[in-house]
C-alpha cells in the first residue's frame, strides 16, 4: 500500500483509516520518507503512541512538535524563544503552571452556565434561517467567543483571530506563498496591541494574568507573551471546532446512534462526546525527537530522529478498543487519547468538553431534520482534521428569546 502521511490530499476527507490499519498491522513503527527532510518514524499503535507521549526523558518536544523543522529565518527571528508546546519538563512545567488554574476541572465547570448562554445565542442567530454553514456559523463561533472572553478581548476580535488560525493550520502548499507566515505576523501584531492595552489597563482576565506572571522571578517579555497568546488562540479552537463539525457528520451518518443519543440527551451526552472525540480525533499528530538511541516496539531509533505519533490511528487500534471501527456512543470505558497524555496532555481539554456539550445540547434539541447539503469541504491539512465548510439545512425554528 502507498503510504503518504505528508500530503494534505491523504487527509482530504478526514483521517486515512485504511492506511493507518495497514501500518498498525504491518509496520507499526514505519520509516516515512520526507522529500525535503531526513524522514521520520510514524508510530500508529495505541500502546506505542501512549508510551512515547509520556516518555519525555527519551522523546523531546524540542525543537518542534511539527514534522518539518522551522526554517532558518524563523529560528533566527525567535532565537532562544519557543512556544510552551515545544518545551520539555521542567521548563514546560513552569510555564504550564502560569495558566493551569484557568483550565482546571473546577474552573471549566464554573464556565458552564456562560457557555450554555453562548450556545443558545449562537443557535438563535441561525435557527430561523433553516440553513447555515455549520463550521463558520456554529462550530467556530463557540471557541472564538470563549477564548475572547477568557483573554479579555472583544468578541468580534475572537472571530477574526479564528480566521487566522484556520490559515495557520492549512498546509502551505494549499495557500498562496507566504500566507501562513503573514497570518502569524497578524496574530503577533494583534497580540502586541493586547500587551499595550493590558499593561495600561490591567483587568481580571488571562491576558493580564500572563503579563503579570513570573517564571524564575522574571516576568514574561513581549515575545514570550506573544508565543503564549498564539498558542492559546490557536489551540483554543482546534478541538471544539473540528470535533463539532466532524462529529455532526458522524452522527448524521449513523441515524440509530443519533436516535439513541437524542432519546436521553442529558444523561447520554458525556459518553457520546467521548466516543466522538475518539472517532474524529481532531489533532492528527504530534512529533517528538529522540534524545538518545532507543527503541519503540523493538524498532531501533537513533538519537535525533523524528518520531511522529498518529492519534487518529491509536484511537482505532483493535488491540485497545473493541470494534474500533464502529461508532458506539455508549462505549465505556473509553480511554481515547484525542487530547494526548502525559506532560503535554491538552491543558484546555476540560473547557473543550464543556464547549462541545453546550453546542451539541442546543443543536440536537432545537435543530430538527438536519441534513448536509453538498459535499463537506475539509481543511487541507495533515495536522488538523476537520471540515472547513459544512453546509446544512434544517427545519426553521424559533429563537429562544434569551440573550447573553
């Protein structure tokens, strides 16, 4: 079988599950050629992905979690600075502590009522129309609003920043030359304005907290804040937006499962959400780099070689999940690793779950006879899996009359 996990065409309609299955069965630690690089090891079994992700002593997040190394001009621009995702403990642990309290289970739960209000408002905007782009009008709205409120930004700015993240996650070959770098530059330009505003007028928000925080007795400088800002905005929408859109497709393709869920939405939604996370797995991969000569499942790995964990494959591994290619919303237990695990487990996972639940509750209880119109347009990316556009129609309904 031809295996190409670099081309965005391989992910044109979601994860390449047939290729993943072949790799798990025949080459679970597979050497993958790289046209403009040294190549990498593709790791596809659940047990191996789980172990690599936890073993930061052998597998480093430096210099990057992307397959391709940053170009020399980018390395020169940022010098010793790096995003938290690309740090290892103990440095990673120290930076993670700066924002951890805003993303705990209790902090996320406290946001539940507000997210419920936002979900109602989002559905109210489209319910009378009877049609919408589910990604742009619903799935993308919730995380844009939430990260804007957490950071103390105008809500409309959150929507504009979301558009930039979509460009950043698109494969470079699917964009005009330089478009990705330009989107990052615009994000930093906006972030510089946030720095000026929050230093002049501190507020009770995450941006102010970051600017006032200290690591080893030193406050974050502008570049450190901007990298944090990019991470929070960028990662803040990935899981929610892509899970909701690809999850809706999955539900509409499996009417019996959808009917089961809707018959007792309140009690069945948590299990269903976890199964949709396993089934859709919005983040395709994360890369690590071998710190020293080691091995994975008996395969020797040399110091400095790239090791790429494919979460979507791990979540379909029959060695860990019974009938993994069947969507079973009642699945329990469900130890998926859509959020990763170990030191780099997704910090925003609790908020993402509450966002997902809030939107699904509104959509599944208020939008009737939902159907997909045309063919979904998927984001051309080998890193993030989810539709870019998803046109749907439904029976027009009434607005709730509640505004936040």
